[in-house]
C-alpha cells in the first residue's frame, strides 16, 4: 500500500466514522459518499470485491457509496464481512 493510498483511506475512513457516529433524525437524512470520494472502481482490487464487503446491499448498492455498484467493484471503504 502506498503512502498516498494510506492517507486517502485514513481521510475517507475517518470521515465515515464521524458520519456514522453522528445522530440523525432518520437514516434517510444520512448522505452517502460519491463514487469519486470513495475511489470506487467497477473491478476488484487484490481479491477484494463489493460483494464480499460488509457494506454491500444486493443487488447493486452500498450502504455508504451512492449510485449503482457492481458486485465485482471495489472502493477504499471496503470492510470484509465477518
């Protein structure tokens, strides 16, 4: 992992933690990250795929990233299912 990738992950991940911990009136009021902010790509990276992420919502969406998401995609918010 490059230094740049680490800093991007830390910045977006830190923002995600803050966003999740803030109370909201409803879950609909919570905004998602854009695909650009999450560095989304429609192809897997190092064996990591959206379909195996804890944030994945079948068939083509994500809890944290806006827009249509490919099951084979990847972003820096990837968190493996436990």
